[in-house]
C-alpha cells in the first residue's frame, strides 16, 4: 500500500488541524521511510520477483526492524513522544496521540494487502498478511476507497479547500492508480531510493499545498 497510507493522516488532520499536514504525512509513512533506510544500510532485505503478486514483484521477506508489529508499536510511541516534546503544554497530549495513531495505522493497513511477510517480532517468527495484493484490481479498489473517503472527510473543512489542495489530492489519486501498473525498480537499492523519494515528495507536496490559498469561498 502506498497512497492509502495517507488516509489516516487526512482524516485525523481534520480532527486535529493544529498538526501540520506534512508532519502527519511523514508519520503515516514513517515505517516505510525507516524501511528504505534499513534496506540501504543492509539491515533489512527484499527480493524483486516478477509475478510475486499481481500488484507488485516485492518479496518482503526480511523487515523486522521497520514493519514488525512490535517495532511499529515502538516507533509509534517514540515518534508520538518526540512530537510531544516539540509542542507546547496545551497541545501535547492530544497531538501526540494523533501522531502515534497515524504511525501505528501503517501496520493495520499493510496487514490488508501484504502477503505473509509482516512479522510479529522477528523475521523467523510468526508473520501476518491477508494478501490482497494477489488481486490487483481489488487491491486498487480498496486502497482507492480508503484514500478517497479520507480525502472527502479532509476536504469537508473549509480551510482545506483551495487550488493547491485540489492539485495535491488529484496528483495523489493519479499516483495511487499508477503505482499498481508502473513496473517496480529492478533492484532492491533502487526500490528503497524510489520509496524514500516518493514518501518525502508527498510530504513536501503537503507542505506546499497548505502554504497556498486555503479556501475557495
């Protein structure tokens, strides 16, 4: 899942708009950002296997430090506390909870689409995944419904309506569809670099969008 991960960020930004949207976008993909770094550092591993699933060729057989259930809980707490430390006393508790929930949502959403590659603790233990990636059109439909539904919730706040915000949502919708049909990079290092660039680019897009005109009326 790629763009679908931003659904919790959009929905919870409507609930807690004092948190910058780009921060929630980074929180939504914090696990994948860590995964990209760990792949490049040789701490985690993947194989590119053409035809592995209908949706993508990624055999994500070793990612205990970024994507395991235990690791996700740890990263959620660490990043929530980190954000809490940066904020004033009046905003700390509610904002920290939202950031933590957005980080934690990554595992829940991955669980829907991944094959049995999400470890509970380590790579040699129990692994989970419902495997929706084996059915490309259905996976696209589910991910699209999550993103569009959350985008509608977010767009319902007047301050979020503007030409830049509309462009951001349109571009992300196009990227959602493209991600299911554009071939993946042929080697793990390029896959990690592409993932990092995409996640950071989406956060940058959110920063740009929220600096523009906020309302259409």
